[in-house]
C-alpha cells in the first residue's frame, strides 16, 4: 500500500477509494502515523516549520503535491530526489473573481461607501468606472488569462505583460512604459527573485494619478513603504489580497491609508478551489501509482516508485 498524508478531509475523501493507497489527514498536531511510511504528501496551505522539517524524516517520500500555485515556501525544504508539484489552475477561478471584484470595488469606491453607511452618511459623488478603462495585466499565466476572460464583458481595454514577449503579450521590459497608461494595474505574477520588488517607488511613480493597484500575486512583488507613501497622500489607490509583511501587523500604516482595501490572502480560498485541488490530488495519485508523468512538476525529480499500478 502507498501511504498518502493530506491536509484536508475533502482531499482524503477524493482519494480514499483509489486502489492501493492508505490516506491519513494531517494539518496540525502530532503526526497521524509513522513518518517513515509516507510516499505522497499534500501539506497544509501554510505548513508550520515543524511540518516542513518533517519531510527530511520521510525516507520513502517521492511526491509533494501543493495546494497552491506558489512553491517558494516549500522548495528550500524539499529533500533530494523528491518531485514537487504545484496546484496551477486550481485557484484560477477564485483568484480571478477576487481580482475583478477588487477592481470594481476600488474604482467604484465601495469600501468608502460602506464606511459611510456604517456612519449613516449619504455621500453622493461620481466615481470612476470599469467601462472604457485601461487594465494592465502583469502576469499572463493561467490566472492572468482567467482574469482577462472575466474582464472582457466589461468593455475594457486590456494590455498583457509577461516575463517574455509573444504575440499579443508585451515583455516585462516594457512595463515602465506601459504602467503609466493604465487605470488599473493587476499583479498576478509568481514570487521569484525577478519579481521581488518589481513594483518599487520608481514604478509606482510612473502610474497615473488616481490609478488603482491590485495585488493578487505576493506581497513581496510590491515595495510596501513606497506604496504607503503614494497612497497616504491619496495619489494612488490599492486593493491588496497580499502584503509584505504578511500577515500585516496591527498598527501598520498601510491599514490606515486612504483608498486602500485589504483582504487577508483569501482570493483563492473558495469551495471551488478545494474541489479542484481534491480532483487534482486524486489524478496525481492515480498517475503516480501507474508510473505516469505527473502534472505541474515544478522542482525535483522522482525516485523510481517501488510498486507500479493499482492494488499493489
């Protein structure tokens, strides 16, 4: 039998009927069994340092399947010879929905109207609108494409930027020129050394007055101090699902900046994402048992599995 440890009961339910596997649920607390038996591991969304360190004590470990597209928090702890797979695609719908909702909320000033409602104030005024606006998508992988599909019915002009130029997509080297034309800049890039701090003080200064920065990527992509400087004086607006530092500590000036709307890294935290993660893990487990190539491999290389096929 192949032992799988997974962090969600929904994932366990998806794979428990796969022949040849034993599934244990482990998200916190003491390990549910001998760590020496684990071959396939699905850690928690944000595993603890102790859980990460435990992978080094799993001599039979061959696959680590993440629930996230980002893998920078796991890769340094990956033992040699273990395949690391991310969950690319599982969070596309939720993150894209959040991004579009954040753009509308930011441009139409929903957070400010909600605050006025709590105070019983009728604050009529004209706001910006998504219609006829220019949206710059920084990152054009599966999430960026999902954002674009949802934006198209709103009659917007979309410009795409990716790490390299291709037909219909600008290269990242053109970002300094393009960012100043946008009414909304949406960040959906992965966290890499190249993207760390890419939206710095100089890049923010190029954005037009009143523009909206939407970060659905990672907090490290944006220079927080520079963003505070721009938003505290009301020149730019921001909708953030991620921050640097994260969690954003109480008393941090970003909480109080006008025109800044913050959610606690919840963009992809939806029932649809959980269902899609569970389906992905099931498919990966079946592939692993059959000796077939895994999807979404981002690091490592597999050691030969000791058994091939179901039911062994």
